[in-house]
C-alpha cells in the first residue's frame, strides 16, 4: 500500500523530500494522499483525479503540492487561499485543496482565511500546524504556545496563540476539524469529510517539528513529540466521554463545526443568471 501510494500519487523525480528527519509533514501529506485515493476509488464520491487541484503557499508544508502528482500550483507566501479562490471561481466544478502552514494561513494569509471562511467558498484547506516557522529559520508563529522560545523569541513568546480551527469556525467556516500527525487514521477521515463537504472546509492538523520547535523547547525528538500527541490529543468519541477534570489540558481531535450553508460560487452563478435575465 505505501509503495503503491507513492508511485500513484507522488512525483517520484521530486523525491526524496526536503523535510527534516522526524518531521510530521510527510505523515500529513500521506493522509491527504490516502484520503484522495479512497475518494477517487469510490465512484459515488464524485471526486476524480482529473478534476482535483492542489494549491500551496510558501513554507515547509507547502512543498507538499510539488511532491503530489496532481494538477498543482505553488504560490506566494500567504496567498494560497487567494489563488485557490480564483481557480474555484474560474472552474467551480473542480475540487480545490489548499495545503498550507500555520504561519502561511494564519499570519500573512490570515485575512484570506477568514474571508474565504465567512463566504463559504468551496475549498478544502489543510493546515500543517507545527507551531513554528520551520523553513525560514525557526521564528515564532501565530500558533506558538505562550512561553515557548523561538529564534525571534529567545526569552519566550508572550503572545496568546491562535487556535486555527476555532478561528475558522468563528469566521463562519461551515466545516472545521482538528487532527494530528499521530492520529493518522482519524485525520485521513476528517480530510475525506472536508473534501466531500460542499462549502469551506478547514482541517487544522498538528504536525511535529523536532528540529526548530522541539529542540529549542526541550520537547525531545519526533518520537517524544508524537507520544505527547498520543497522550494529550484525544479523539472526539473519547473526549466527550471524559469528565471535565480529565478534559483539562487535553485537545480534542475531530469535527468542531459541520453546517450546511449556501456555497459561494454557486450563489455567484445564480447571481450572474439573474443579471443576464435583467438585461
């Protein structure tokens, strides 16, 4: 299965990838590939390889669009959702998937995120969230936990971090969810549901960065960081069965919001029809 997946959905000539040993981004890219394979193999899903486009911005995670053998575009920093919006408006029949990082989508690209969410544009955004700017030198990002250090916060970051999934939900996203590199099967299912949802979907996936984030903050290596996710990130079925006391300091993995709102490009098409009839 792994070998078949690589040869079917990866650009072999672009491998090996640039990610550090132990980085969680490869796991998340695999989750995206498995989700797409399962949907493409299901004739009732309506998803096809020929009508799937993958868009990314700038950052470690955004290199994934170059490794995946689909129609793809590697765009400028923070503008992945803006480019994806243009593609969706030009060809509403396409399945447009955005692979982005926590800095890419919630810092320089933050306004694109919240307005795509409130408009309910039919995009699936998968945030590879490693709590740091990895590729550009280990600066703190909008998701770096309070008190943790980075190259631009050597004495500790005192900002409160964004919860990207809650941010998107608060902006009006009709589907928001949270996954992790450790919870690969659950995350794959969330990505599948996000792709099938007719509207704006955001899946915030906690990655691990042992090189810049883990090492500087004494989190251990990749094994220890994934073990932390195992102990502290709890699937929704278990989370809701826990007492309030046991939920404290735990992070839920699963769906946060799932609503049925009109999709923006469909509304736009109806507006154009009304405009034509009014002439």
